[in-house]
């Protein structure tokens, strides 16, 4: 999967994308992530990307005449394929992160994980000019929860992490994603609790059934423990 990220703060992604499973997924070419600094599309000497809102009020709004050319350039770059890069044939799915968007759930994560190409637009300040959405340059507005963050970078990282673990080959056998919280196989419920050694810890015991070796009983206990 190719993911293009449009952001004013590409440095924020260091860490989440350069460690552990997500780093491995990129090395294995299962994830192909490209950053685009929105500042480079800014206007004038100061590379302005935002402006004060019409109608007054506090905060700044990201300008359509900056964001739309940036989105179009990124689509074009992906379609053409820069030197040494693979060319994308299908259309990208363009996501904008905002608390006004549809709430992210596991079923949506699974649907998005099937796409070949995502473009993630991370807003800042009070958001983006509504005409970017109304004009059809965004396919989906996504929220990661009913709270307000300083920008779309953390939501983008949350989405990438959740999607990556659905891509075949990203998780090892040990980490496999099949029977886990919110999966269809667990009827979208939350997973059963887990225990490991020691059997007793500060007088707290592992449930007897898990030590019984009786697999059908264990399975029933796990089903009964779903939330
Ligand atoms: N930007 C700011 N807050 C957000 C949220 N809760 N979800 C997605 N994008 C956001």
C-alpha cells in the first residue's frame, strides 16, 4: 500500500513510523510512505498556508489555494511515479482528519486496509477551507474520537498503525490479527482477558479453566468473557 501524507510537521512522524512493526513493514515494502511538507506549497515569500477566517473569530484556516494544488501534485506524482518508484494505477482515497469526520472503527480500518493508495491530509489551526471538501478534493473526513487535537498528525499515525496490522505479512504469526478485539470473528466485541506465568501473582490466581487443558471449556470461557 502506498500512503502519501500531507502535513506541516513531517518530523512528528519520526518514532511511530521508524520503530518496531511499522518500520519493518516499510523495509519489507508492504508499506510505501511518502511525506509532503505543505509549507513547500505555501504562498509568497513566507510560504503562507493559512489565513484568518471570513466572518471573524479566532484561529486560522488553511487556504484552499494551497491545499488543493498540493493534493493535485501528490496525486500526479503517484500516478506518474517518480524515478525508482512504482506508478499507481488506481485512484487514491483521500482522507482529511477532523473531529467533524465519521468516527474511526475497526470495520472502517479493515475496509481502508484493502485500498492500494491512501492520501492523508493533516490539518492544523482551525481546520481547512470548507471548499476543499465541498469541491470534491477529499473522499472521506475521519475523526478518531470526540475530543479535539492540535492537528491531524496523531490521527494519521493512529490510522496508519491500525491499517498496517491488517495488511497480510505485516504482523508475524505471533502477533496475528485474526482473533482480536473488534474483529468480525469476535463479533466486533472486545477481546477476552489474557494471562501468562506465574500462576499466582500477589495472591491473584489465573482462572482454573485456563490451566485445565480442556480446549472446548477454554473456548467457551473466552466466548463468555467477550465484552
Ligand atoms: N483533528 C483534531 N482533532 C481530531 C480528531 N479528534 N480526530 C481527527 N482529526 C482531528
